[in-house]
C-alpha cells in the first residue's frame, strides 16, 4: 500500500483524478462514505478528536448560533474523562460517531486487534450516549483494506472527507477558513477539529479554531449551503463512496 501511495502522490492532479475515478468504480464494494450525490444545497459538517473541555462547548454554542447540526467523531479515551460533553453533543441535536479509542494509526496494528478495539470503543460510546453508533472515521485517515474490513466487521461504516481546514498547520483563523473554502460544495463532507491530536514532539498550533469555524460557517451561509450531519446528508441524496486507502 505504501508503494501505491507513493505512486499516486507522484501523479499530476489530472492523472490523480482519473486514477480516482477508475479506482472508485472498481472498488465500490469497499468504498468509504465521502459525500452524497443530488443534494443541491447541503453538506455535512464534522468534527474530530474531541471532546475537548475548552473547545467543544464553544463549538456547540457556535453551531447553535448558526443553526447548524454536525457529526462529532470522538475518541473514547477523551469520552471517559468527560462523558458529560459526549452526552451534551447528543442533547444539542448532533450526531455522535467513533474516531477510535485512542488516536492511533490503525494500519500499523493487526486486523484482529483493530476489530477488538473498535468493537470495545463502540460499545463504550453507545453506553455513554445511550444510542446506537454506526459511523467511524480512522485516525489520520489511515486505512488499509484489512482495517476497512475490521471496521465493517465491528458494525461500523467508514466516513472520510473532502474539504478541510488543516488546523494542524499554523496560521490565522482567516487562513483556516480559506483552506476549507476551497472545497466547500453541496454533498461534500467538511472536516474540522474540536479536539486536536498531534504526533508526539510536534507543537499544537495556537490559532483560535472556533473563530475560524465561525468564518467557515458564515461563508457557508453566504453561499446558501446548509450544514447537517453525515447521517442526514446520506438520507438527502445517494451516498457517494470512494476507494480510500492510505498508510
């Protein structure tokens, strides 16, 4: 898989798009959810790596002020510390989904261990929020065919993303909003972070993420784009799947 990823990265943009179209058609049975077709004014808003005791409450208030619903992909090691925040996400009308028990790169683990950890994390999260959990986003977006199958065998459907703010990079709120705006379109899945896990030894950017989110949601409103959950987006149109495999 690493060789295929290096070859893919070496291709020019047009060739990458052609490669993606062919791969998605061939690998549709193992495709991850990447958006929805035939939804003229709606996209999914998603948040990863939470719940964060400082940022998540501000994000929830911000979403209320913009009348936007979102999907929160949470880490259960954080949920254990703040189960009240996980329940608050649900109480505010948002969708809760799994990002893992910890922010580990699943492609480095044996598939049996991946399945066991995801099953246990799913059960824990369902017990905390008292509702079924069906969606999963792999940490770092790292996924192999074996980890995809492990997630599916744990009863989880994998969700990836399109536009993103890249909060792990330094910059201003305006920079983050500009990065996200490049791909905002109906039917896409927007990736944001209320929590922010970074690899050991790397500095956590100090940018005000919530200020950036406010700008992004404002741009969505100006473009007459409505933000909703992944589940609602898929119910609005025909789910779009993509062959998402990366180290």
